[in-house]
């Protein structure tokens, strides 16, 4: 059974930092793009960041550029999201995902991702 499990969420003050992890099990995703998405209450799920299978290319939504960093460790089948200078508007449930298609290009569309974690809550207080 394929599983993606996020961890590292919680409560942090504005300006603080947090690191999310997403460990995969049941299969290896070392040749698949990975992504992070988030969903705030009453809003649609939105793209946050994605990373190519090699880690050589990364993409971010404009609102997190310069503050968030996505990375991966293929030996551990894990992807990370380092979040710095957090703002209250970053509050959301964060989901990790794995995109279908070995060696394919990362995209910002949730529909392109075949595997999803259950999500982890990130709350940024002002």
C-alpha cells in the first residue's frame, strides 16, 4: 500500500520557521516529481512548491518565493518543505503529493498528482 505521511506541522508565531517532512512508503518515488499544496479554510487547494525527480529544478508560487524551500532525499524517499518568515496567511493544511510519470516535469496542477498525504496543519499566529 502506497502511503505519503506528512509531519512537522503545528503552531508558530509570525516570523518563525517550520520544516515539514513527507515520507513515502510502499513504493519508491525517486524518479517522480513531488509537490506541496495547501488548503486554507473555505478556500481551494493551492500549489505551494514542486521539485523535479533529481532535485535540480524547483518551482514556487509567488507568495512563498524567497521564504520557502523544497528539497528531497531520494535515498529516504522523503521530501521536505522549509518554511521561513511565516505569515498568518500561510495558515493552512499542507499536503504533499507525488506526480505520476517517471522523470516527468513538475507542474502546479493538483490534478496532475496521483498520490497524496493526509495533510498536516500549520497555524501561524500574529
